[in-house]
């Protein structure tokens, strides 16, 4: 079972995913996050009272695109994590301390309505109204994984997340909502089994975003996901997931090209015991035509 990569996807709360960006802009991001709590993201075997701490770092590259006249962007995300803590596995207390890469992700966004592809000069006169977009995220099994251990950083499987999002602006205030579904391939090397399968997991997120001044914005965030029941060697577990999370995000510019983002979220309702808190910070550097 992989812990960190799946948790990143399920707790994904990302405002302003469906916004317009001038074509030809590049972003380099480096971030750190800390997660602590009772974590059991893909429970298949008996695991209880999982008190784990995870320190995660991430490097990402983002490129804004012209997709047949529509604005879009491509994300390439490379995460790493340090995980330690205790859990009851099959009724026995176990410790785990592991460091390694989490599963890498590639994600493509395309705004189908309300956000045409524009140069930096054209973008200066753009005012957002309603944007409708779609995205597809693909996560590859490239993270640390040991089939002899229940708790790992990687998941040893592929996952795909198609999503549709809507963003509506009223002056400085923007509301954004997105609905997606995680689809998983099987893990053919699970802990104490031959095949681990997981049903699709449905994800919904919403954001209220306020632009205080150019470059400074804050958001109130909410995320809900459900589904994801697992089966080990065709034996289905009673672990349907239904979880609510709330959080906040604040972005602050440092210079024209540098900015930082602070974020955090916490669980407010959990059916499966995945009750954890997460805080993080990210630095962003941007460059490209017109900057």
C-alpha cells in the first residue's frame, strides 16, 4: 500500500486551477509541506491508529500553452517525502521510517470557454467572466515501494484523474468549482497478497478567491472525496471513503518574477479515519515572453 502519493491526490486542494495565463510563460516551483495525523488512505489490511508524520518536498515545472486557440498549461511534478511514525498492523504495534521519491505526476489543463490563448500584451486588457475547463492528471508508479512493507511512499500503480472545472469572477471575487474522478490500475505487488485493486474515487473541490491587489490573493477552500473501496485478491474491504476537508491559501508576490504561497487544510469529517492536518509553503519563479 502506498501512503504519501495517494494522500497528495486525495487531499488535493488547489485554487485558481482554471484561470487564464498568457501563452509562453514558464513557472518553476519548489515547495515543502508537513502532514501529521491518523492516516490510512488506501486501507486494505487491518491498520489502526496510524500516527504518522510526513515531511514532503516538491519540484514542479509549469508551462502555459496555446491549445488550438484555447489557453492551457502543462504541469510536471516531482515529489519526495520523509515519513515516520507508528501504526497497529494486524493487531501489533509497528514503527516505520522511510525516505524516497513519491509517484511523479503530469497534468494538462485546457480552458474550453472564456479564456482564449493570448500574448502578454493582449492579456493586459483581459477581464475574466466565466471560464470552463478540463484537465487530465496522470500519476506514474515511480516512487519508493517495498512490497514487504504495508506503509510506503509510492503506490506501485498508475492513476488517472480527468476533471472539469468552472470559474466565475465578480470583480475582485472569484468562485471556482471542480469535479473529477481518480481511476487506478491494480498493484500487482501488494503487502501480503497477489493483487490490490481499488474502485474509482470521486473528488469535488470549491474555492472562494479574493484578489486584494495585483499579485496578492487569498482563498477559502473545501474538498470532498468519496469511493475508493479496495479489494485484496478479490476480497473487498469495508473501507468506502467519504471525507471532507477545509483549508485556506494565501499568495504573496516578492518581485515581478518571484512569489510565495502559504496553504493549509484539515479534516472536518472522515469515514475511514484519515484525519490529518497539512500545512505548506511554496516558492515560485516565472519567466517568459513579455516579463
